[in-house]
C-alpha cells in the first residue's frame, strides 16, 4: 500500500498549493490540460502495445456500459419514486453512471494492482467512460440541460476523434505490430510517469465540497449507487457466472470510482443543479478513499 500512501500525499500537496496565493485559480485546469495532452497519451502509447488480445480484454470494454445501464436505470426509478426535479434527475443521470476512471482511476489502479494492470484501466477509460461521456452524456445534456448545452452530432464526433488520449489509443493499436525505437520508449516513460503526481495534485487543488440541505437525499443516494451498489452488482454478476482474472478485478474496481470531474463541469455549464454536482464530485473523491480499499478487499 506504499503507492496508495504516495498517491494520497500528492492529493494533500494539491490541497496545500491551493492555499498559496502564488498559485492562481486556473492552476488546476492547467495541470489537467497537461495530463490530457501529454501524460495520458504517453501512457496510452506505452501500455496498449503490451496488451495481449484475449477474451478477458472484453471485460474492461463491456463493464462501463453495463454499469451505465444499471446506474441510469436505478436513478430513473428513484427519480420517479421520490419525484426529484428535472435538474436533479439530469444531474444524477449524468454524474452517477460516469466515473472518474482516468484522472483518479488510473492512479488508483496503479496503486492497488501495480503497473501491469494500468493497460486494463486505460481500456476501461477510453473505450468506456470517455465514449460514454461523448455519446450518452450528450444525450442527457440535450434532454435535461439548457438549450445552449445541446451539441450537434458532428460536434460529438469531432470531440471524440480530436481527443488526444483517444488519438493516442488509435495510434497505439495501429503500432502494436511494430517495436518502438529505444529513444521513443525513453521519452514516453518519463512523460507517462508524470500522470499520477500531476493528476492527483490537480485533483487536490480543485477539490471542493458544497452541500445544500435540499440536495442531501439525492447526494447520498447517488454516491451510494456510484461508490458501492454498482460495483457490488458487477462483482456479484461476474462471480456468479465464473468470470475472474485481473482484467475483471480492475474493471470492477474502476466501476467503483467517484463521479467524473469532466462530467461535473458539463453539468454545471448546463445548470443541472450545480451545488449537487459540486458535492458529488468533492465528497465522492473524499469518500472513495474509504470505499475503494473496501471494494479491493472484496475482489
């Protein structure tokens, strides 16, 4: 658990830096942009060629979509039962099915499972969470958000094909038959190594917690589904049908990640209960440091 302690230390550094006047409000965004354009693409290019194409590889691809269906179904049922307002329903439909499987997920997978499992986390994130945000997320924003937030189909496609880590994913698959030159590997390794410290410092820097009393019920329900119920459903399902292995364990672990920061930004932009959105992201990250070790012990 030494890596886990190191990861939490990076988070605390981010929290401390936020209190220093020399670091402006945009510091977190700048760090995130570095991760999106440099660290994560380098990691994808380095790790994807190491993957062996087996049937187990389909689990990290299928699981995020399965969790999306389960979570969205639960939210819709509970929204009808409790008669939640449309902004709260839209917020939960966007935030709960989409996990922080990149910025938080990859460092956590590395901390709990080791370097060799990172490739499965990358597959889960890029072919699951990211595509779900671009497609399913756009539908939710169109149905529940403000008029200005409704993207056109061509905008969705452009968003997918121009996203740097996704471009790196396609390149990595195309380059699998080839062996990288030694110099390329020497460049990619230190760049990919920046992902964990930079992203966790950015998460700590941007960590906020705002809670309004009227949103406490949906907040508790949403986080219970995201952090515990959904991953436990995946765990029971895969164990009941005898699907095991590291790829499966990583997929279930990724399913337990707190709500996605990027989805939160879109929810706030679309005026989908901004206080609830901020609380889901902030409190979700804090609670995940208790729930993730629990899920890991059950795997």
